[in-house]
C-alpha cells in the first residue's frame, strides 16, 4: 500500500511539472515572429514549491519544480528534416521532510521538443529516478504516420528488453510538459471550454478543459487578478484514474503566468505555488 501511494504521489507531482519555461534567445526572424505572438518573455524563469495542505502530510514541502527552455536551431527529429524548435527542460525533485520521514526520494527530468509555429510536440525524453530505481524513456511523435511511439529502458539493466507502447493520433498532441505552455496561448475567457489531446507513456488521452471565473489572489507577484482553468484529468480513460480535480490559476493578463495549482483526490490536497519569478529584468521571490 505504501509503495502504491508513493507511486501515485510521484505521478501527481510529475503531472504538475512544467507550468512555464525560461531563457529563449538568439532566435531566427521567423521564430522571433512566432514567439512574439506568445505570452512568454525571453529569459522568463519560474520556480514552484509543492506541499500538502490537506492530509496527514499537511504543511510538508514535498518538491521543488524548476523550468528552463532554449532554442534548438538546425534540429533534426526522426524524419531527418532540419527545423528550428523549442527545447523545454523541466525538473521535479523531492525535498525536506518527505525524504527524511517517509523515505520518498525522487527526481524527474523531462525534455520536450516543440515546433514553435504549430506548438506541437516532436519528441519527449524523460529521466525518472525513485531511489535506486531508474527509468529513461523517449517518445517520438510521427505526424505523417499519425503515430506516438514510446520506448522505456532500465539503465541499471541494459540487457532487459525495453517497454514499447504505440498509439495513433490525429492533429496536434501535447505532452504533460508542453500542455501547460500551450494553455497560456489560448484565449482563456470565463465560460470557455475546449479539448486537448495529451500523450503520456505512449497513450493519448482526451482532456476537456473548462475556464471559470476570475478572482484576486495574493502571489509572489503581488495581488493579481487570476483566471481559473480546470482540465479534466481524473476519471475512466483519463490521465489519472479515480475521482479527483485539478485546478490551475493563471494571471488574467497578457502574460498568463501560472501562479498556483491544486490537485484534490482521496490522497489529499496538493498545493503548488509560484516561489520565484524572473524575466531577465525583473525578479520576484518569496522572502
């Protein structure tokens, strides 16, 4: 039971990973035009801290989330064609009493390669460390064939056959990192609803998204107006089984900065808050 709960906890944290990205520079003219239309600023960097606010783990900081991004000029992805792409690197690391009291020690690092013009994912690589257990995986998105191919390997046992999962998809698909960036490009207006397709571990899931009312919220950026977005990730055939709810608050302005997120389920309430923000000229931090 404890092992199962640890696995669920780590998965919930990894799902929140990548609420934004940083450090985009030296762009070519075409990519500059695309980036200019996005709410991301060059050299933007955000750090989040996660804690349980409702459970036996109340008030315990469990993870720190760090995000960065860069341009990949002359990048080649599986079809041999050269293109300019965005590389999103995100990392979640366990911290504090979570490791000391419960022996839960994890690190997850995801690199997502995204085509800027269509904001679709070309490739996802992942490193998943849970104590001594390690797994590496790579996902290739072949849009011409309409296939997602996920391959997972055990670095500690190179002779072990890899796990391979293949699924079909149509149109644009996101991974669990890029989806939050993509949400920032959407017209998030109260009452709006739309659907996304998100790939994880070789499967492709349909995720309905609803936009709720705006409200004022105290954040590291000060008191700001936010708009509430609820992606339906729990339920049969969803990213997460069982009952639960995920809520994300974005600043209700052109930047659409994710300042807070919550996951509620039978395990408790996981609260993710923006800890520091920097855009190259301005830095905000919790004291």
